[in-house]
């Protein structure tokens, strides 16, 4: 107890409450078991993603103190901690809140991390009755947030409220949740709510509320399922760091890849995708996620996805449910540039859904590689199966090699061994 108190005093004396703290086996338990909320970065010094995250954490630490402390653990040096907390990749981000360590799987930007810290410092679901409170709720998100809207003064039942709070806890790393007293606060047309007393929806600044069907309010599982597919921006700006998070939607990614060096092209890409998504039917929005990506900057990553990497601007799609099938527009015309227009984008989207747009050809090896890339970190049984299979193949090859090279029946092994020894000397 005395050691813990001393560690806390030392931490404050060094300004640790407003700076990133280096954690190791000798101080980890004492510093993280005092009831404080911690954000933990298990990193490797050679990891590129970790290096890019370092300055962001340095900026965030003083902004979130004292509500949250930020700690870093060199997992290559402190392997006992990495093993204890099942760390296998870098960076592995965790947080400790109310004495429980959980995975952090959301945005890594300064805005996202600060908003996350502020969310944890307050109630899991906030009551919203004024425009000012809506602004505060939005500030606690990374661009989109979840609301349960009461119509005609109807309050949610205890059962619905309990389910909503449980779902908010499950999504606490990703966004904020609010109980909204009036539909006009979230740009909801009450007449479009099918006379429902309550509306669950995803809100985004400047956009109409994306409403869930009434069936999504049946229980927490239904809410979770709908939010898993729809908790994203109307137009998602994809990066290597948020790609896996966006994959949770299970939708086809319709991606506009633009030249990041051209600001006009960037603005045109976003506006065209935004206009197309606003004009899309419910069926299209249910199955397709509209995205933009800085193609020139992330061309290497695009190659990993199996897409062409020039010319820009370019429109293509990735369908995970179809074995990560790739669709391109214009078809088989790599020397042509796509002209951004919402009509062309929607025609491409509908063409994918109705089969008019053919799958861009890929080798079987590429399909297998992409499938493994997307599922490797999510499926431990897959890892085990691939590891065991490769090990068995390797053992079989070694066995066959030595069987072919070893002494044949009727010959003495000593001569063969002597030959091998002589060859070794010559080498």
C-alpha cells in the first residue's frame, strides 16, 4: 500500500497525470489498480503504425487528464506483460475502466481519442433536451452518434432503456449515445417514423437521421445487429487504420479513389459520393457503404486489397461476402479516368447489385491471400488450422527429402556419412 502511494506521488510530481507514462512490470499494477481510467498502448519500437501513433498520444495525454491517463508498454522488452494480456500484434490498444481491461478498436485520431476519454468520464447514455446538448453529444463522437428519439412525449420502457444502455456499453469505444426528447433536435421528420413512439437512429451533422426499422427495438441483440451495419458516416473516409473497423458493417465497399495531391479532386470525390448516397434507395444503402480514399497515398494498401492503383480518380468496389470480389469501373479500361458524378456512381452501385457489372478478374492465389488477410486476426481456429497444415506439409517435405537423399538398402550408412563430411569440409 505504501509502495502504491509512493508511486502515485512520484507520478504526479513528474507531471505524469498530463503526460504519457512508461509502464513496466515493476510499476504496472501499482499505477493501474488505483481506480483511474487508463488508455494503454502495447507497442514495438520498430512498428510503423506505433511510431505514427506516438505523437498523437503525446498530444492527447494533457487534453484528457485527469479523466484518463495514457500509458505505453514496450511489448518487446516487457514480454511478461504482453503474455499476461495476450498481446500478439502492434499496436495493441486497451483501456482500463471501472477496474476492467477491454480492447480499444475504434479511431486513433486525436479527435477520436479525446472524445472517447470524455465519454468514459460521463454517463453511458446522456439525456438530450436542447440544441446545446445535441452539440455536446456530437462533440463526444467521432462524427456520428446514436440516438433513441421519443415521439409525442412517449418515454421508453424500462426494458427498452436497459437494452439501449447495454448496447451503449458495447459500443462505448466508437461513439456516444443519447435519449432525445424531440425529433427536430436530430433532423427527424416525425411523419416518416411510421407513427412509432420511439425511433432508433444514427445521427450525423448536416444529414437526416438514418432510422432503424421498428424491429430493431425488440431487444438489445436487434439493436446491436442494426448498429453493427449502420454505425458509420454517410461517406466513410477509409484509411489503413480504420478499414477493419469499417468491415464490421458487412457491406460492399464502394470506393472512390482520388489523387490526394489534388484538393479539388478530393472535394469533388466527397461531394459526388455524398450526393449519390443521398439519392440512393434503401436497398442500396442496406448493402453498400460509400467510401473515399486517397489513392496516391495508399496505393500500396490498395494493391493488397487487389485493386488497380492507377489512373486516379478511380471507382471500384470490394464485396467481402463474395470472397472479397473486386469490381472496377470502367470495366477493363485501365487507361481511362472515371468522371465523378452521382449518376455514374449510382449506376455502378446498382450494376453490382443486379449483376450487370462483372467481377474484376483475379487469380485463385490472390483470392486466397485476400481472404486470409481479412480473416486472419479474427479467427483463432483459422490460425491454428493453417499453422498445423503448414507444419504437417513442412514435416512431410523434410521426410521425403531425407528419404530420397539417405542411404539406399544394401549400402552402408558410414560411407554416405563420410561423403557428407567431406562435402562439408570442401564448403
